[in-house]
C-alpha cells in the first residue's frame, strides 16, 4: 500500500482529519506510528463504539500500532459509577473489544499509569496552560450533567491530553464529540514537551429512535449492544427509524455505512421475487441510490443489516457463551 492509498484508507468515513498534512508526515517519517482511542469503562459496548473501532481497523491496515485505553479513571471523573463497578466493567470491556475485528490491539488500563509522579506533573502543567473557561468548553459534548459540572470534570480533558503523551500517540482517533478536547491538546502540548499530534474524527451514529440523540447505552432499547443476540438485533432494527427513501440521519443506513461496508465490502439483501428478488450492493453509494429511489424497501434493508450485524458480532457472542 503506497502513501496515497494509506491516506485514503485513513480518510474514509471520517468527519475530518486534523490535519491531513500532519498525518501524512507521520506516515512518511515513522515506520510503526501509534494511534489510540480511549473508552470510558461504563455501560454497554455498542454499535456507536464500533464506528471508532472500525476506523482503528483502517489505521491498523495503514500501518499503525493500535492502543485501546480502558479509561477507568475518566469514567470515575465523569461520574459514571463507583470504583468497583468501573473496574469490573474495564475487564468486561477488554473482552468485548478484543473480538471486534482488530488484529493486534494493545490494551492499556488508565489507572495503571495515570497516578505516576510524571503523569501528575504533566496534568498540573496543563492546568497552568489552560483557562477554566477553555477546559469547560472542551467538555460540553462529553460531560455528564454539564450544567452542574464538578471540578473533576475539568480535570478530565487535561488527563486526556496527558494520555496522548504517555501512550506515545501520533494520531488520536475519536468520535467528533471529542474534537474540542483534541484542539485544546494540540494548542497546549508544548507545555508538556510533546509534539502536536494528528486527529481522526469519526461521526456519531444516531439512536435507533432517529435523529436528535446519539446511540447510547443509557437508552438500551434504541442501541445495539455488541453482546445482543441475533433475535434482539433483528427485533431492535425492525423497530428502528428508517423512513422510506430517506438516507440522511437514518440509523440503519449509518450502521451499513460505518460498520458493515468497511468490513464486508458489500451488502446482500434477500427478498421474494415478487418484491424484486435478491440484490447485492457492492458499495454504499449503490445502496444509498437504491434506497433514495425507493427501489429498496425499509424492511428489506433492516433485515439485511440485522443479519450482517449479527454475523459481524458473532465472535463477541461466542466469547461470552464459554
């Protein structure tokens, strides 16, 4: 894979790369650059997480070593549960993330390095370089109960920036809701003597209820857990928001675009001959065109996406059957 092909793979299905030139330089100068994504260890791992994992798979194919941060301290700072609950969830999350398609991810538990003197010193240096208003703004899309934010939630972005240094990250991968924290990090890295890092930001998947809310474990009926049974996946998708002919803000189309096509390269739809017979779509563009032109019924799309989603998640289910 040449440089242009690697960049094209990294660019696929992203909202933005910050900056593409920075990432190009990383590819040109480092034999095995490092990328990471951090996940709070709280709640169910679901298809929203799969979007970032799928992008990590692209980065891995493009030559990056992938680190997954099991962010237990971040979950506590964001008031997501007790230490015992979050610690138990970290073990569960690692078992799930290990089966989502990455070839050789390195798992790192936040509390294993985030209390060292060197790390704490970097967080303090970042606090000197960051105004309170800027720290608060960076957390607007991330913090739980932002209107009544606690001081601990202002420490959160500073730790996330320090993580990038201590994990030796070249390119940070995250959902677009993390953008403000990453921009703050790019501006303040000099305070902890670390070079500016690149960013890959991916979109957020809508709740199965439709536009207005992202998929979240806090609304279990409208998200698909990576541990859901085939029956549960189909039941949830059959009820999902999917207006005929509407491509934008359609969660079923988003799952096809951001999770299935990058992994499978196609989508097969099985339907009776009287409704057009079986069809195979070789690209997301083909699928979008057929759906927009109402040549593909929402129920047929839902059934196909449910079948392939269950197939992609089979390794996770198998791991928990043992």
